[in-house]
C-alpha cells in the first residue's frame, strides 16, 4: 500500500514558523508585503491568487494585486514592474505566468529586481540556482517539490531521480535542486526516446509535463516514489495530475495526490520567499 504524501502536512508544519518570522519583522516595524501582477482575469490565475492571498492572511503577510489588462503594452507592463521595484513597502513580486504574447518575457525577467523576485524569474536567480548558490531564489513550484521531499524524510543522496519536463519554471530548476542534494538526475522531455523506460529507472520520479494522467504504472519501478507536479483539467472538467494516480499507485511506495499534493505547498513556499526577501531587505548590506 503506497503512502500518500499530502501537501497539507507540509503546509501545517511550515505555517507556524513563517508566522513567527513575520511577527519578528512586524515587531521591528516591517510588514512583509507581496505584490501580485496579473494580466486579465484568467480563471487559473484567479484561483492561484486566491490561494496566495489566503496564505498571506494566515501568516500575516500583506498582499496587493496589480491587475493589468490582458492587452497591456510591453512598456506599460515594464513600467509597472519598475514601480514595484522602486516601492520600498513591497518585498516580493509575483508575476502571473504565462505572460500575454505581446510582452517579451526576457525583458521582464531582466527588469525584475532579483531581491524581490520571489518566483525565480530573474536570470540572476536562475544562475545562482544552477550554480548551487543558496542565495538564489528558485521558482516556487520546484521548491515545493523539495519541501515535500524534506518533510517526508525522503533520502536523495545517491538516488536515481528522473524528472519528466525541462521547462525553466519547473523541470530544469527541479533537476538542479535535486542534483544539489546529491541525487543522480536524468531530465526527460518531448523528444526523449522511450519515456516510460527512462522513468522506470527512477527511485524517485518527478512528473512535470502538463499531460493529463500520462504517467501510468508502466512508468513506475516497483517501490519508486512518485511526485506529481502536473495540474490539468480532464475532459470531464476534473482536476488531475500528469500521473494516472489509480494506475501508478499500484507500483509506487509513496505518491503525491492531485489535488492536495505539490500544488497545495506552492503558496506556502511563496510566503516563505516573501519573508526571506523582507528579512534580507532589513539585514545589514553585504557584498552579493
Ligand atoms: P511546460 O509546458 O512549460 O513544459 C512541459 C515540459 O514537458 C516540456 O519540457 C516538454 O518537453 C515536456 N513534455 C510535454 N509533453 C511531453 C511528452 N508527451 N513526453 C515527454 N515530455 C513532454 O509546462 P510547465 O513546466 O510549466 O508545467 C508542467 C506541469 O506542471 C503542468 O501540468 C503545469 O500545470 C504544472 N504546474 C504546476 C504548478 C504547481 O504549483 N503545482 C506550477 C506550474 C506548473 P519539450 O521541452 O521538449 O517541449
């Protein structure tokens, strides 16, 4: 019988610590604040924003949303980011992605202040994560994968981990974080030959491909740990992961559900990153 790795246990364990850190900052006259930049009103963005706001309320973090029109000009968007960079009351900036097509993601990533970039968009943060520099802020989702792994005491050293997906926001940074903890990591993608065969080599399988229920028991070595990052809506309108849970669970020793798995940990990571940015903003300046 596989152990179900519920995100709520991770959230519960972390909420108290984050609240304590927020209280310490507030006692020094500094309320950590998150600014969310959203383009238009996409239901996925609104759902994520609601979750982020709930977590902020629960932990004492201030949160405001800057809503820009879906057809905002690139200059308008960049000006908005610049204003938030310059606003001393804001410690963390979350830009909802994917960005509208007319906005050059590279220009935005280069502009966002790395010190306020709590979702690992800035090239400086990417570089630091790839260098294994702890000053780097990784995107929240791969960090949530690591929080799951740590919370449930999963050993990484020497373990074979296969990451399905190589996006800049999930697959690649997840692979670097896992590598940093001495796993032997294979990254797979849409041109991988024999995806299931590669996946079956894994002691720990991380699925982040955006394909509803594609990862079946054939992808899972008996006894492997399965971490599902995917968030998809199936043809019946039901939320599901990249893993076919009912099938994969037959072989897995541990498995994350969707919903209630990695996705539910992402907003607590977001809160943690805002607190970390606020703490750093009030720390004595160091060469970095
Ligand atoms: P992207 O679409 O940016 O990347 C998908 C990756 O999967 C690509 O590297 C792609 O390969 C690979 N891929 C796609 N189809 C296949 C296939 N048939 N076989 C093998 N590889 C394939 O998605 P994201 O990385 O942004 O997101 C991945 C999943 O995670 C999605 O389900 C998304 O909803 C979810 N997600 C969850 C979050 C959370 O908080 N839990 C937050 C962000 C995302 P290639 O590079 O070759 O195209």
